């Protein structure tokens, strides 16, 4: 039996070049809109992760001070530069429990006191044997560190240590009142 010509044409139908170009254009427009949003989301996650990691390690340093009954500090790994990473160590024996290296593309912005001891000009947080954050001369260290992201200049988080020893992470874009 011979098939009619009309059914052969329907079987051979496909996409035209114009239809393929329209679909490609739609995909290109959607990706150009969504990629910056995805990049900002990834940068925010990186910033939040480093912020939480720093606070967890500060909690560990405090717990070690309480457990050992001696001062434990979290200090910049090299000199006074928090961007080089940080070390948790005993103030007496200098035994180190943890060392964090570079945190690229996250960095510590200038601003805040960055946990500087006003008497010694050394940066760091010293937890005494009672677990209180003190300076080497016994003063309280209520302070903050400001983290930024190299790819998104306006993205930052403030790591704030309150007088009661409680940490909080503050986003100045949404919590401008709480970041003061």
C-alpha cells in the first residue's frame, strides 16, 4: 500500500534553524541573568563558612582554656596579619592544637580593632583559665573582625565578640543596626 504524501511530510518534520536560534537565545538570556546570582550565592556561602569556622575555633580555644586551666590564645599565623590564617595555641607551652592557613578569596578587611591588645599592639584573642576573653594586661576584649570577599566588594560579615563572651555574625547590608 502506498502512503499518502501528506503523512510522509509529517514524519519528516523537525526543528527549523530559526526555532533552534530562538531556543539558544532564550537559554543565553536566562544564563546571563542567573550566573551573577549564583556567583553571589556561592560567595555568600564561602563568607558564612569561614565566619562560622573562625567562631567554632574560638569556641574550641575557650574550651581548651577551661579544660586545661591555663590561658589559650587564637592569634594570626604570621605577625599581625589575620589574612595569613590563625593558630590556636597554649599561651604558656606554645603547644598548637590547630592552624588555619590562607582563606582566599575571603579576607579580613581593615576596620574594627581586629582584637588588638592596646598595650602590646599584638592581635589575637586570649582566653584565660576561666574562659574569659582578656588582653595580656587583664582588660576585656569586646571587639570585632570584618570579613570581606575579593570578588564582591560590598559583601562582608562582622564577627562580633560581646562582653558576655557570645559571638554573633552580622551582615551590615541587612543588619546595619545590629552591626554597630
